[in-house]
């Protein structure tokens, strides 16, 4: 696969484009081959995603950056099995995705906690949906809430929590059934800048501790570089791969890493994709 | 928590829920009495409040026994509109096909005046309780459907996706997400429905019945017995208020989590 890059924005020096060599193929992780999506509407077909080919390794933190309406959320829905691709095939753990497979945890921009359920009961939602034994997973749900600092809030209702706390609870909900993959659609987009940075550090820790494969969609380039092992840059609608970058920054990363020359160079390079395309809104 | 506690204290002092409307009612009755005296309105046009109270006092047993058939018909009609209205709304909200066929007709049917077709029910079902129940049902049905459809449709699709991605079955997702989400809207529909069901039952009694508050009103107008007619109106208003209050109480029990009830939770906590 050769990522399409305009000649003016070649990665400089130590920054290199990730290619298939860095992705160890095989049965694990998420494999997309020729996946595209076209929506049918009354005005005719609206292409949302051009054919995509890439592989996300198991345990990798994979971040997708792209302008609004480039089909990022469509991608997420297709990987979770909610939406069939128009062409191509998606494989999760080597198994083709044809219907919801439940091997994902999803976190949206808003926490999406059910207002009539307590925090603990909200975290248990996937268990109820999958009809797994409640008493077996309750200790796990409590444990997860504890690790994100929500101990003592188990029996509160969502509206009694701050936005950041709600989003933490929704991350617990995405993890409670122990899926291989976490899909996150701009998970911290609704939070204030300071909470957002804190949540980024926290998410990095959670991912390292659990070893989940994470696919995170964001509008924030610094957030992408801070969190990612690899970054996929998408073009405007219909979305296609503009480039895939490796982020060779050492882990665990602290917020100080944002001053690292490599960090700055990477954000700069990625930003150029969008300044040449138009605004990243 | 300090602020709600202060508010609770304040509201307990004023007992805001009923004291304020009661004070306002006293004011209206005083104005009514005053204007009758000032403008010398004859008793066969508007009775004095005192006369109405007198009738309420002396004819209380009769009025009470006549209010039971109206109450039964109202409750039966209301329950039927909930029983049919909520599933109908589920179908309309759940299927574009059903919506496109049924919803416009439902709206169309609402523009038919129930008063005009009420005599038809008497022809079909006689002078018993059935025509009244049907009238109450027909008036109460529509608001339940409209509110419930809106409630079912306002569910965040992402929330449903989230549950579906967890392999939740259709029924499971519906029971865990769509239904509870629609409850506040359903209850606002039920509250409108219960007051309209009272109207429906009275309309049914107007056109053909030999019992009920509507019958009392019809009879007293025929004999220019205005104090009795006004007393019947008071009974009807009371009936509406009590039934509304009951639905409101049930709502608090069923959806204590809803934002409109939150002050209560804080006080209780």
C-alpha cells in the first residue's frame, strides 16, 4: 500500500511514513481490505469513504485524524459491525465482520450514560445486553470504576457527576465485558482543555494496563500525537487515507512530551495536511 | 445541597403546591360575587357563589353518586387510550411504513369533532357506560400517541447503536433504552389525556345518558337550575384535578430520575 501524499508534504528526516512493513499482518488486530462506504439517498449515491486498506495491530493505539464529515464515524460503525461496508471486507481477530460481534467497547463524544441507571448499573449495560452473568461481572465493574477514580460514586446518578467523571464511567462501560478493541469517537471533544489533557494521560495508562487495541478518532492533532502509536490522516469527504505516521515517542508519555522537538515536528507535519486541504473544523 | 434544602423549607412554609392556586381561586370567587352585586346580574344568568355552595352542601349525596359513573367512564377511557396509544406509538415510531400509512390518518381523524359523532355511539351501544367510555377514549387517545411517538423518536441513535454493538437483541435494547427514554414524554401525554378523558366522558353523557355529572348538567340547564349546573361544574373540575394528581404521583414513582423530579431526589437524599 502506498499512502497518497502530495509532493509538497513529504515527512522530514526521522519522521517516516508507516507502511505495511511496520504492521505485522496476520489473524490478530483489525484488518481492512478495500473497505468503502457509499450512502444511498434520494439525490443519488453519496460516497462517504473511498476504499481503505490498513491493518491495526493487536494492542496498538491507532488514531484517526481528519476533517469533519470525512467518514470517520462511519469507519467506527463498520468495525463494530453496525453498518455493512459497501465494498471490501473487515476482519477482527481474523473473523470477517458481518453483524455486531460484541468484541468492541465504544466511547462517544458525549458520555451517553442512561439517566435512569446508577453509575454502576450504566457500566453494567454491556453485560445486560450480552446476557452475561451479572454477579460475575459486578466485581469487575466496581474494580474498573475504582481504577478511574470513581470509587464511592457507584450508586450516584449520571447527572450528579461532572463531564469528565461521566466520560470516565463511559470508558469503564466500554471495558467491562473485556473486549479486545476499544473504539473511541472523539471521546474528549466535549471536555474543557484541562480535563481533556488529564483524560489523555489517564487513557494512555488504561490502554497500557489493559493492552487493548484502541481506535481513537479525534480532531485534535496534539491529542493524536500524544496518544498514538500510529496516526492515520484522512482526506476530506469522501474520506481516503492521506498518510499514516508512526509516532516513535517513548512511553509512558507525560504532558511534558508536548515540548519534545519530535512531537512538535509531527504535529506540524500533520497540520500541513489540513492547511493544504482547508480548515480542520 | 444547601440551596435545595432552603428551597424545600420555603416551599413547605408556603406549601406552594396548592396554597397559591387556592388563594387565586378565592380571589376569582370574590370577583365573581362582587361583579354579580355590582352589575345586578340576575340569578338565571349567573348564580351567586353562595347559591352554588348551598347546592353543593344540600345535594352532596346526589352529586357524589352521580359523579361515580363519570369517574368510571373517565378512568376506563383513559386506561384504554394508554393501552392502545403506547403500542400504537411504538409501531409508528418503529416503522417508517406504519408511520406513513397511519399517522396522517390519525391526525385527520382528530379533526372530526367528537361531539358530532357521539350520538352515533349511543345508536350503536345504547345508553349504558360504553358510549361514554368510547368518547373518553377517543379524546384521550391522541395526546398519548403524539407524545409517545415524540418520546420514542427522540432516543439518541448513538445510544441505541451502543447497545446494539453489545449484541443486545431488539427487545432487550427496546426495554433497556427506548422505553425508559420515552417515559417522560409518555407521562406528559397521559396527563393531557386524563383531563381530556373527563371531557370525553361528559360529552358522552351529554348526548345520551341517564346518569353522571354530564347528565346532571344537561338536566339542570333544561330547568334553568343554574346553581346546580355550576355545582356540577365544580365537581367536574375537582374530578379532573384529582385524576391529574393521581397520574402525576404515578409519574413520580415511575420516573424519579427525570430532571423535573430532581429537586425531590436531593431533598430525599
